[in-house]
C-alpha cells in the first residue's frame, strides 16, 4: 500500500535544474554572435503534447536553449513538476523554467524552488542578458514585491561585461489579472534601463499575441499553451532579431 501526500516535498530526481543548465548555456554560447532559442509555456497537464514539443525541438538541431515561461503544473503538486522535468530532460539542449501562477498552488512554490531554483534569475547567452522574472503577484498576496523591482535595479547596476542586449521573460504579462498593474509603469521604466532591451516573452493566457503594451516600441510576445501545439522561435544577431511561430 502506497500513501501519497499532496504536500510532499521529498523530491525524486534532479534538483537545482536552472542553475546547472544556465552554466551550460553560458559556456556553450560564450562569444557567439548569433543566439537562437525557443519559448514554450503552460505545459501543465498536457504531458503528451509536451513530449511532442520536445521531439519537435530536438529535430531542429539549431537551438542554443529553451525557455519555459511557467505553469509546469496544474495544481502545484510535486509529481506534476517531476513529470514535466523528466520530459523536458529529453531536450538535446539546456532549458530553464520560470514560475507560473499554477505552480504557486499548494506547496508548489517550495517544490519549484527545490527542483528549479529561485523565482527571479538571470543569465547571459552571447552578448544578451536574459532577465527571468516572477510576475505572479496575485499568488503572493503582497507578501513580497512582485515583480521584484529591486531585483531589476540590481541587474541594472551589475550588468556583466560584454552584455549589449536584454531579453525579458515572465509568466504573466503586464495588465493581466496576475500582474501587479500598480507597478506596471515602474516595471516598464526599469526594464528600459537594461542595455539594449529587445523584447519580452510571456505565457499564461494560452494564446498567441504580440503587443506593444507601453507604446515604447518594445514588443511583448505571448506563447500559447502546449495543448495548442505551438512554440515561439527567436534568433538574435547583429542585425536585430527574428521571430517565428512554429506549429508541431
């Protein structure tokens, strides 16, 4: 007889995934002039579709890494995170996972932190700084700053040498119900202080969209959920960046 507790924090398998994969990304892209990465999001309960996404991404052979913008789980349960992690470990390239609002349910935040790491993190690929932010303010009930403006300011003050561009990833985009929209203008202001801000990516809405939320020329690209079988593809180089929606 096996008894499973929904709030179990005894993690099976790999932990600290984001840190280890960031080390791989930074080493593999050091000095590269062109960076290509894919964005997937909201894989949640769609395990078969997530497996198909991994297979489709592996067939490309031209990716540097993959960014998952959150909602790996539906109910914040340990087994959900472990299953999604194990599927994503089938990728031929390193990946990082952000925190989604569903990932905050039950003890999901604790599970996420154990398996993946901090909910705010950053890394450098080539000459591009990737700023990955928790924007699930509703789930934190004002118990901490979300989005964490101080974290962004610290990044502004400590830009690594050689960084010329910035890409920002998040789960919930500005003006959604999850985002602390009282901070939206401050959020936009400080993001603009990062070197060469190119664009932002997010998920949460289970749709594909492109918006200039602040009329400042910076586009916000929304990735759909795994159920709808599409991912975003971005290529950054000296000429700017290219964007594509890829069905699988």
